[in-house]
C-alpha cells in the first residue's frame, strides 16, 4: 500500500459510535461493524476475519489508517480493507484498472478467445458423446465392471433403482398395516396387487428408460408430466397404446427378482397386447443425455433456466445428478398408499360405499392400473432439481378406486393374469 497518513497529534480518546464496512484483501467477504475508535475497528476486524495484528486501509485509494485522530475524520460507512501486516492489498482503483485491462485484452483477442472456447466446447462434447468404459474411464470410477460397460447401462440401473425403491416402500408399508396383518381377505387383495405391480415392473424393466439417452422414445418437446396423467384405470385401459414395447433381452438384476421363464412370459404378454402403460416408457433426456428440471409439483415448468444437467458429460455431473429427485405429484405416503388401505378396508367390510363409481355395482377389486401409474410412472412423477423438490403437503389426491367385473380395467387385469399363466406354461 502507499500514502501512509498519520496525524501529528495523537489522541487516545474515543469518538462517537459509527457504522463502517470492512472487507478482506480479496473482497470475497464484507461486514458492517460499529466502532468508536480505530482500536475497536481493528479488534472487530481481527475477530471477523481471524487475523492477528491486522492493518487497516482505505479501500478507495489504499491509504493506511494509523492513528485515532485521522480515523475520526473519516465519515460513517467508509469501506476499509483489513489484512495481515505483510499482505499486498489492491486498491479500488487498481481493481478497476485491472478490469479495464482484462476487457481490453478480450476486445483485442476476440478471434483467438472464440477459438479457444470453441475447442474447449468441442472437447467437452466429445467426452460427453463417448459411451464405453474404455473411452471415458474417469466417468466410471467407483463402478464395478459388473455394473455395466457403457454409460447408458449405468444410467439404466440408476433409473431401475429409483423405481425399485418405490416398490419396496409400497410393499413395506402395505404389509405392515393392521388390516393386512389382521384380515385374511385384505391380505389376499394386497398380495395380489403387489404381485401385479411386480409383474408389470418386470415387464417394463423397472422403467430403466427414464435416464437412458439411447432409448428411442422420449418425452415430447415441451410436454409436461401433467400431459401424460391419466385420470382413472378405466380411461387408462381405454387409452392403451397399440405399439409394442422394446423389450431388452436381459434385465439388470433379473435373476434375483424372478425366474427367467416368468420374465419371458410377462414380456411376451405385454409385447402381444396393447397396454395402458407403454406411453410412460420414455427417456427424460435428449439424445446427448441432457436433463431439464420439470419444476415444482404444482407448476407446468421450472422457473429456473439454470436447472439443467448432463450426467453423461462428467463424473462430477453424474454424482450431482443423484440429488435430482423424482417427485410424486400425488404423494405416496400421504395419498396413494392410504387410498389403497382405505379401499381394501371398504371391500373387506362390504361397506355401503364399497361400490364401483362407474357402474354403481358392488366392487371386488382395486384399480391396480391407476395405482401403478401413480406409484411408478411418469403419469405422476416429475424429475426435479433439489431446489424444486417441495416437501410440503401436496393438495392432490389419489384417483385409485374400487372396480367391478364390468370395468375395462377389471377385464384387462384378469386377461393379463391369464396370459401370463398361459405363456409361462408354453415356455416350460
């Protein structure tokens, strides 16, 4: 620093208490403090910035303030730079000059800088496009070779793990409820529903497509989850897609979940049968692997343009992607599972309101397809940045209901179960 000033008269008396601003030499932190003397200012600065025997400078011109008399001539709200004795401090003018020089350098070297940025972006794009472990080894650090040899295989497993977690949560909460443990008929209804959930999840590969950039079907541009939501099991079956799903030969972790013949029987059934769930087997990213936040559960899109991530680009991005959440608009614990338990209780007790709302008949089963869509599919799930994951109570309720023999969903489920048994027997 320079222009060290002191007053020829020394005075130890304190002046009035005034507010000042202090910052460190990097200008990375700034505090407001009240002081009635230079000594008090130094003491507070040392506490704030963890310094010993600090020196005080005027930020504007770099003048070091050495004595109390000169300090008292300075107005309130002056900005001081505080630093250790041997630290070199840049003044405000010097910082402005450095910024001006940087701006001038950029202006005079636009072509070269643009070329450098373009080359850096090209290198990043090339790394992102690489898929195999041998091509981008750094991305695969921490993953056992059995987890997959391509980025797409790893991300498929990540998608499966998210959905499989919802199944285990559903199974755990339903099998622990009082009515399941205390009523044989309720237990049979819930066990049948869980088995159907499991079979459907196996058939759709636990929706491994959601994070897989190589999957051919994608969420349409500008489409929102709310555009996919189907109101009821009856409508879901009526709107069944005719296209056959793209089954994979080997499901990750399949051998631990279900015998191979059963898995083949389920996939064979779904491939020959237009079904109500195929529309939700889509990738949420573009072909490069870029994901965009879908916004708060009750909004159509994200308010923050910066909520974008490509986990295929780098290992750091892939790790950060773990804090992106799949958020249920209709909540599992507060709405979907309580609805299942309540409807099971109505059917078991043969209550007056245990009727199919569509045909006004006594109900015997629950709308498995509707509950499945709400629990496991993009009909109810939104991919969101952690900032957009609102954990407060959502005011949406489950549309799961009691159904009767005349319902399209009832017939669909019965036929689905029959075809699985037939295909399983045919494969044996």
